[in-house]
């Protein structure tokens, strides 16, 4: 996914628009507190919102809400070593019945080496059933 796709998806949520979107920041340290209690694909990381903040929760897999696997987040942490913040953004997607539901996409800002070379931003959307559109 590129930045334009990300902004267009974010703009589907009422709290965002094409030029600006509300970001919910979480660290890998916060995430790892939940990952430590999960055995691979036994459970997933889900999300809940309370008082305009995002919190993690251990959840079961479902196609109707955004859940991510332990191996997925562990891979990101290894790939982007030194980056400690994940920037989550709400979007509107559809559940398995075609109803509009709140889902999450996210981006990671990664410093280049050496740091004066700036940074790269990586965008992720795996907020839908991963088996959709395989073929």
C-alpha cells in the first residue's frame, strides 16, 4: 500500500479526511505485554477504544474486525529494529455481511541510517480477511 491508498482509506472514517487523519500511537513495549501471553496463532491482538485512546486486547480471529497475529507483529519489530512506535488510524470497512464497521490500518516511520538521511514510512492494511482477493 502506498501513502495515497492509505490516506484514501483513512478518509472513509468520519474523524479523518484526505489530508489529515487522527493517529493513535502505541509502542512495541506496550504491544509486547500482550504478545507475551499469546502462543502463535492461538489468539490475536485486537483493539478497543476508550476515552479517545486505543488499547490492545487479546482476541480470537474473526473476519469482522481488525485482529493481527503475534508472528506478524514480531516480524515487524525485527524488520524495523529501533522503531518503537506504531501509528494506528481508523477506517471504515465491511464485515462479512456487507455492513460498515470500524477497522484499523497503520503506518510506521523508520529512520534511515545515517539519521540525517531522513526516514521512510511503511503503510499496512491487513484489516480484512486475508483470504479475500487471493486469486
